């Protein structure tokens, strides 16, 4: 068994690209679900809309990179608004179903043959990240300590990604201790009560949905740039479900909960996956093949989500008195 | 304003002197005027109020048997439910079609039958939420603490004064969920006052409250009037109504059937009929038995203090056709 | 509820009329291209068709059979070039317009039809009137065919939706793992037929029984325990996502990522009934589905347990206070719901290949059906599911088949916008 490789990949996973992408997605979910009680199960679509916004502008239409970023952000805001208008008046369970349906609609459109000229069908889009890597201030080479390290491209993505995570956390921290955040938390508890106190509940929910979408969409940009491509199936419902798992793992309604949750989630996933693969190929485990390791990892995600909610719904860092799981 | 204590009640009652005890009677200085409000659920007409006025500066009680449509009527007036027809004005301004939060901003604030204390916020946060026009509730200004800090301190001070008045000051940093049922009612009332309303609408303020707290709650309701506010409250219990109200409006089967001062309204034959009517001279039909069961069950839920359970709507059972039939049967029975 | 019964009856009535008129194959297995060549009303045999990808890589060849039909399976969705070899045509025939190539698009899970209109070689056009008239009649044939397929799909959705809706009504659980119960039905059938060696019909029966047992066990040892602990509804909803992930990947672990047909009835040829073409298995499957739905409906309306189930769905606290054993009713609903969902899977496996995501792919359609009808109502779910099934298939008259689910989901959003409580749902009380 190659313990060094396992160690290196595991440690790198704690700060890696996936962790950044999922931390941003989960930070958005935390604003919507953790603080406001909005069961938005369409978070994947926000990442997708942002990633595709950038990719389509640059690679389909050949327009500048920065315009792609602006269009991606604007599309996310518009999408949040369009999604919010019909759904934010619905009960929590209906909201969950409708948002998941909306996200699937978006994914089906991205992968459709009818729009293949624009979105590239199931292959997605590539060749739009040139400008981004041209801006890379790190000269080519390997950066790191001992066996741990990243190439200059990955480092550039990570520096920017973690900067976005930091900015988002700061914004969430400032907002949630303000009266604005108080209204959101009150809406999570009982929106009729908030309405009776003269607050425009719909407007606050919309603001939360848009803010959560925008924070999540940074994850879409990071994904698109890190892998220099977007494919429709990356933005499926499971991305959203993992983001929820991460929020609950870290602790809902905690500023840093999703970030720590994302790190732990990916460390565990990589550690379990690599250890099992190594064990299988070294012959220690004989009842499964290396291709079966993938499913086992995600079975464990499901099992972990169940156990967390049953035994520690406040997650690792949450406050049990302050989570929205016992409400409708 | 600062006359001797007895003056408030006398003054409020003087306004009603010489009024006829008829449904829809005109008041000398109405703050709220309601015309032809109708709300139907399928085949059942839950509310059908022809004309009602609420006198400014008084305590008006809205009473009626279970399922009379009191809460539904409240929901119409406060914008929580849309009326099928009708028009009403508050301080002369039309209020129909105005969404709930704008109704509250205009100075007409309600409480709920099942208390809606925000249980995962502290008592003080609950209170602060009630304040209007907060700069820090704007998304962009929320980022800059210096913009809203001063206002927040003023709000906190006012909240603390109110909490002291309602004897909740020792609980200020507790989660509202840890309060007893009666304390939650007090908190909800105090929070409503943070809005600085002109008209306070209380939906069964005494329901589920420990008898020891009832007197203090009644005292607070009287205080509201003495501070110049108008109070409209829903209640089942006629004894409690007699004690504090200046005027009583009686609803039954969605309509206002009688109005009058508390002393005389209790002996009104229409009111006695509404409360006892069909029930004491005809055996219960199956549907009526079902309705009663539902009502009893809703009360049980209240007692258990289940905040998140959906209450049964006695006005709105599963099959709207049946209660309509039931009310027809009732009419036949009383005829 | 009365309206629900009326709507239900109306749908059943419509279905029976449709069945007597005739019926068809739901959605095809795999992607492909096909066509039928006729000349002066007669099928043309022995014409060679060559299919290449857009870039010219060869995909396959076919020769039209005695009925004039040809078919070429293709490996993936996308655009293809189809060439007709003019030298193999009858000497007096030619392709109208003279263009021997077509470039059709193939969508996911669909076989695209490629048209080559044959005319007399001297260039004389066929009678001008006829193509138009036949175009219209062809359109109506398609409507009939799609309506049939819509009912077929709707009935499968309805089977799954009924259990989901009743579980929601009685326990408040929005079960995201219901799609996996459907997958399990198909996977069990596959296992007992292809691996154990039972006939598919017997394997299906075993799968349904196991589905019921799984439903029972889930409630007995999992959901029932959670309810006892007072787990919140949103908490349970997210737990069900965990269950869905766990089951889905467990199925992937044991079954693998491949997509396989049952070892019987897979390539059954279609028969024509009226304007509709379908494999006999579809008629039988629909008959079974209909029977089960009618039996379930009657059980809900007539039996003591059924009435108790509806009472609990309507108002659990009231039902409990009137002496109904709520836990027992919930367990029966879970058992029956699991069995019926497995049946939906068995039936789905007849028209699709068995694959570990088949239930997940269907979950949103089940939700759409349930939500359209109003969460928690048994008959609402039925009506909603049929509406969804019909809408999906009929929408392919106007939209590409790959986007057909999209329309159903869009309708879901629009209906909820107008009627937030669903078609047959009930509004909640405020205050």
C-alpha cells in the first residue's frame, strides 16, 4: 500500500479545488437554508448558469473573458429572480420540489441537442480560460512543502478560490449580525409573524435566494476555470445534495460551518476512496473491485448524512438550539 | 390624557352612549370601517360581514362560537388572506388588497391565536424585530455597522422598557422557545407594541394561558387603551369579555349578528341562540359531531403547546360541501 | 375528495375508451435511425442505406426489408448523415428532389425517423393533394400514439406517486428515496430472472413482494423509529436524501453501471391496433397497472383500512383521537407503497433497460405528478401522474423528445404558481 500517496492526496484535498467549489456552493446553501430556512434544492443550477455564462460568452461567441464573468453573474441574478417569483410563496416541501425541477430544466437545456450550437450538448464547452491563466502571476513550476504541492495553474486557481471563500465569509458574517440577518432568521422561524411586524417577507427571501445564488455561483466560476471546461452533468442534483450534506456536517447557520464542512467532506471522501483502492489493488480486500470503490464512497456519504441528522443534526460546529430542521 | 384611572373606561364607554345595539351601527369616530366582506371556502361561506365599525380608543371584543369565522375575518382585515369581496378602510384609507406587511406598517398590528414567538431568537431579538424603519434592515446598509448602530441602541432601549413593563426583562437573553405559553403571549403582545400601532388586533390573547397570568394579561390590554391605542380582540369566553371590553361584536356562521355594550349583549336572544341554539334542542348530526371533534382536537393541540402543528380549521374541513350541508341542517333545526 | 373521485373516474373512463380503440410502445430502447420506403403505395425491398457520423466515420448500414423498413442503431446522440444508395432503388423510382443524403439529429433514448420520398423516375410528381391529406392523418395517428404512450408512462408514474403521496399525507415525509424503491423493483426482477433463472413474470412477482417487505422494514426499523424520536419534517426530508444516495450507490455497487434488458420480452415486435403500434407486453403491463390502481383505489374507498388511511392522511391527530391505530395504518401504507413502487419498477424495466439511475430519473416526474395533484392526496397523485405522463408524451408533437420532461416540469411550476396547494390539495389555515 502506498501510504504516502494516500497522505498527500488527502492533505491536498483539504484545500483543493473541489473543496473550494463545494465550500462556495455550501456557503450559498447556508444563506438560503441555514439562515433563512429556504429549501433551495436548485443550487447546482446556479453554479451551472455561472459556469456556462462564462463559457458561452468566451468560447461560443468569442467575446472577452471579463464580459463572460459579468454575464455569468448577471445570469445568476436573473435566474434567481425568475426562480424566486413563482416559488418563494410556496410551502417548504413544494419549494424543494420546484427548485429541484427548475435545476433539472436548466441542466436538460444545457445538454440538449437543440441548443448544441450554444451550449455544446453533453460535451459542454472548453477553451475559455486562456485569459484567466494568462493573468497568473506565478511562474511555471511546482509550489509546496515536501511531497505536498500544486502546479502554478492549480495554485492560481486556489489562491483566487480561497480569496472568494474569505470574502464571502466576511460578507455573511457582517450581514448575519445586522438587523438584516435578524429578519432572515426570523423568517426561518415563522414568516407570518415577521409579516405581521411589517417586514416584506417576499423581498427578504428573494434577497437571500439571490445572495446565496451569487455566492454559490463563484463555485461555478472556480470549477469552470480550474478544469477549463463545463459539462452539463457536473451540475446535477447530486452537487446540491452534497452541498446540503456539507452544510449539515459543518453546522447550519454558522459562518465557517460550510467551509470546514467542505474540507472534512473531501478529506474523508479522498481518504476512504484512496485507501480502499489501494487495499483492493494490494489484495487486502477481495470482495470488491477498484471500480466498485466509487459507489462505496458515495454510499458512505449517504450513510453519513443519515447518521449526522439522526444523532447530531447541529453538525460539528453548530448550535442545536439554532437550526431549522424541526420545522416544516 | 392623564386623568384619573377610572376616566379612561368612562371616556371610552361614553363614546358608545346612545348607540343602538344593532349589527353595523355607526360609531362616532371609527378607526376601522368594514363593508360587505365575503370569504368563501368551496361551498362554505366562512365570512359574510355586511358593515362593521370599530370605535377609536376603545376596547372592542369580537366574540362568537367556535367556527363563527372570527379568525378568518381577522385574516381578511390584516391581509393574511384575500377576501372574495368587500372593502375596508383604516383611518380613512382603503386597506383591501394591501399585503399583510403594509397593513402592519400603517399601524394595524395583529397577534396570532397560536403564538408565533420566534423560538430560536432571543427575547430581545424578538422585540428588536418589531421596530419599524430600521436602517440596518436594508441589504447594503447592513454591511456598515456605523450606519445602524445608533438606531439599534435606541430600539434596544425601547425594547427593554417594554420588557420591563411586561415583566420579561429577566428573560431578555433567553431563547423565546424556552418561555411558558403565557410568557409567549406577553412577548407577542410586547413585540406588537414595538411596531407602535394605532390599532392592536389580538386573536384570543387568553387562549392557553395559565389562569394566574390571565389577570396580568387583561391589565396589559387595558393599558393599551389607556395609552391611546385601539384594541380589537377575539375571545370565546364571555366572562373575560365582560370585564374589559367597552363594546362587543358577536359573530356567528360568518356574519355579525349583534353588537352592543358588554352588559346588555349577554342577554340578547340572538347571542344566546348563537351560542346554544341548535346544540341544545336538536341532536348532533354526524357532521356537527365531526366539527366539534376537530375543535376539541385543536384545543388539545394548543394545550400541548405544539407550535408547528397545523391547526385544524373548523371553517375549512376536508370536504367543503358537507359543512355547508351541516349549516343548512342547523338552520332547519333551529327553525 | 369527491372531486377527486370524479376526476379519477373520468380518467379511467377515458383510458378504457382509449384501450378499446387500441394502443403502443412507450419509449424506445437506445438511440437509432429508421425509416420506411414506399413507392406508389408499395413497400420497397432491398434498398441500401448507409449511416455515417457528421465527420464521415462509418456507423452502420441497413437494407430495407419486405415491409420497406430499415433501422440503424447509433452509439450516441448527435447529428448523423444518412445516404441512400440510388443504384439499389427499383429502376423506375427516384428520391424526390434528387438529394440522396439526409442529416437528422438523434436525441437521447429516441429513434429518429428519416424520410426518403420516392417518386417515379421520370420526375413526374405524385398527386399534389395526397401528401397534405396524409400529413394531417399522420399527425392524428401520432397524437393517438402519443396519447397511448402518455397513459402508459402516466400509469407507471401513478403507481409510484400513490405510495409517495400517501406516505407524505400520513407521516409528512417528502421521500426523496422513493425513486430508489422503483429502481429496486426493476433490479430485483432482473436479478431473479437473469441471475437466479426464474421466468420474468415470476421474478416480477418476487420483486413486488420484496419491495413490500422492504417498505415494511424501512418503516418498522427506520422511519417509525425516527418519528418516535420526534425528528423534524425537514430533517426527515434530508435524511431521505441520505437514504436515496445510500441505496442508489448500493445498487450501483451490486448491479454495476451497465444498462441491461430483461432476458424475456425485450425485443418484442409491435402489433398494430387501430392507429397505434405497440408491443403486446405494453398492453398487458397497462392492464396490470390499471387493475392495481383500481384495486388500490377501491381499497382506499371501501375497506376499513383504506378509510383509516385516508383519515390519517387527512388529519393524523384527529384520526388517532377517533381510535384509529395510526402506526399500524402508516406501516400498511409503507408496505403497500413499497410494493406498488416496486411494481412500477418492474413495469418500467419492460419498456426501458434496467439501470441504477432509472428511479432517480423518474423521481422528479413522480414528484411532479404528486405535487400537481396536491401533496398528500391519494387520488390527486393519480390524476397528477396521468396528466404528467400525457403531457410529456404529447409535448413531443412540438418540442424535441429530449426536452419532453422539461415541459412537464415547467407545467408543474406554472400550476403551483396559480394554485399553490396543487390541483386537488387543500389550503392551510393561517393564525
